[in-house]
C-alpha cells in the first residue's frame, strides 16, 4: 500500500492521519513532533524504528521535486550515491504505508 502526502506535513500529524486508515509509515526520528516529511527526505533522515521499517529512502517510493527548470517525478538516491543529488523543493511524496498490527492483550 502507498500513501500520497504533501511534504509540508509535520510527522506526528501525518502519523495521526495514517492511523485513521490503519496504516503507519513507521519512520520516527527524534524530531517527529516538529519536523516535516520534506525535511526528512532532503536530509535523508533516519528514524528510531529503522530496523523494522527502514530509513526514509527505503520508505520513499517517489517524489516530485520542483527545480528552477522543471517539475519532475524522481526517485531518491541511496545513501552511498550522494553525488547524484537533485537540488530543488520537495513538493509531493509517495510513501510505503504498512498495516498497523495491534497486540491483543489476553485476560
């Protein structure tokens, strides 16, 4: 499942909205209450649950980057190939969403 999200959303608000659909992105940096999805992508942020869900580039399917020349749908590069950087404003993002599995407490 994927979710298409505008990049200005703050992480905690995004997770609240995704939770309404029973899914999560799983990316949870220390600054999740204050930082935006676009900021995570542009800084290649890593979250506390990276071993379960991956880093932001593992969750990212595609994004729209607005440059002075053109708007283009691009895929993020992996951490090792930072020389292929695209300079622009991250606008719209498609992410992998994972079903939330709730633990049932036995009585």
